C-alpha cells in the first residue's frame, strides 16, 4: 500500500537519506530502528507527507504524493494517515474526548458519528473513565493512549509513529508495544514506527535498521 522509491534528502552538504527504498504491506507492522541522527524521523516525515524528499518518490496505492498539493494533500493526510508522536501534542484546553475528536471534526464527518467512534476507541483503550479529564490530569501512559485513539479516529489506512515510547518509562513502553500488537490484530491496522527501542522488533512483521542515511 505504500512504496518509497530512491528517497534522498540532504541539508546543505549533509546527506541525511541516501536512495531509500521501502515497501509497506497493508495490515503489517513495520519498525525502523536507528540511533539519534540516523535519519529515521526525516524518513518518517517524508513517508507520511509531512516533508518532501529532494529526489525520489512516495506512492500510496499507486498514487504519487507529488500529484497531491494544497487542499488535496491536506484532505488525503487527514483521511488516510494517522500520527503518533513522542510528545503527544494534546490540546490542554480540551478534554480527552475532544482531543480524540479533533481530526474527525476537520474531516467534516457528522459530529455525532465522530464522538460515537471516539467513545468506542476510548473504551477499547481503557480510557472510558477519563473522557472528561484534561491532559494535565492524565499519566504519561494515559496521554499516549489518548494520542493513539486520536490517530485512529478517521480509520486511517496507515499510522506513522515517531519515537512513540521515547517519553515513557519501561512499563508504559511495554504496554504501548502490546497495544500496537492488539490494534494491529483487531483493526488490521498498518503501522510504520521509527524508534530507538529495539523491543518493537518483537511485534514487527518487518524490521529495518537505518544508519548514515541508508536502510538495511
């Protein structure tokens, strides 16, 4: 469902990515392991349409991302892609339910449908009793689960996660990894995860190492 062909990215004279080729199958969990500065986040941003490569091309179901610009790209990103980040980027003025619903509201789906979907997801993620809480009233692990629910709200084709356990302790990191496995099985959800946590290899269908801008 996703294919990256000869992706290269450079900043000045520094080559961050060198001719990266990658295919992601629907329903799979793909992890990309690398140390800080290896280029893994840059690759994730390019694959997820948040950044552009200097050369090469990214395809979603044979659709070239280069063909999508402006509102078409924004709509594509909103409906077909979910994001989970190390820092959860929850809106402090909104409660849990509202935070989860934000991408759904943007998609112009009926509010009642979005809120019903959000409540269902929060139940699956054991957050039913936190629906009216603000982010500051949640633990780090709970905030991460809210971020996961938000990433799922529009039933995206693929979810990209950037260092999702980087801000969690060992126990919550383990719980997060098990949760990814559960969601993959329950929804046949596709995940692409860039991380320095080697434990993701245990639940990944495909695992890669990125080093000095090259994938192996």
